[in-house]
C-alpha cells in the first residue's frame, strides 16, 4: 500500500467514487511510465492491475487521473 499525501486530496476529492469507498485511476509518473487500473482507497494506492507490489513512490507521481476503469 502507498499512502498519498495532501497534494492529491483536492484532485481525488473532486472526483466521484468508482464504487463504494474506492476510485480507479491511471497514474502518470515523471519518467513517462503509466499505470492503469490503479485502485485508491482512503487516499492510498492499494493495488495496481498486473503488479504484485507498488513499483513507485509518491515523489515519482506527476498526475493521477480518475478513470473508473474497474479491474477485471
């Protein structure tokens, strides 16, 4: 799990939930990598489709876009 800091509160708070208590987003990193179907619960990234762990830290995140693309 990766807790997100206060920087992301207004961005995530402005978007509706994908489901009860969670959002699904795409995360864009500073180095150009993009991760789809990122599950965010209570201000923390809890999982990423196809990844066994979170392969980045918060300082690497450039942008988070809530997409509501539910994981399979």
